[in-house]
C-alpha cells in the first residue's frame, strides 16, 4: 500500500487565495465608497476657482474661508470677476481675496458680492 510522505502539492492554491483576498479587499473599498458617498461634488477651495465661479464664505469677513459653490445656490456670497494671480492687485471696484499656497504659490481673485 502507498503512504504519502507529505502534504499534497497544490501550487495553484496560493495564487488563487491571494487573488481572492485582493478581490475581497477591493470589494470592501467599493462598498465603503458607495455607502459614504453623499452625492455632492467634492469641495473645491477658492484657489481652484475660475472667472465666473461663485464662492461661499464659511468664515468671517475678517478671516474668510471661501469654497466654490453653484451661483444659483442661496449660500453664494461672491462671484469671481477677475483672476489677478499674475498682477496680485485688483481694480478698486472689486473685493480682493488672496490665498497663499497651492500650485501657484499665491492666488489673487477679484470678487463682487452676489445679489440674490
């Protein structure tokens, strides 16, 4: 009678288990992203705003915290009229907002209040 001397060799089993583990982990991330998604677009800070975009001030007038928002939204406080990043100065008729940091180092936007 034949008696095996060790465990049966199955070289295909380890890669199959690894693939299964990767699929389970990726599925978990997909489920989490689906559950946690609130359907809103990602928050964009003021330095990413373009001419024509509207901004919401979540801070104070003295210490603004501006975020891009739809112009039709009642929370819109300002509209970007000029991107003065290269000049670092706005004409007198506009409010000026300067933010340091980001890709360009410093962003200067000329704003006008939104009237609802």
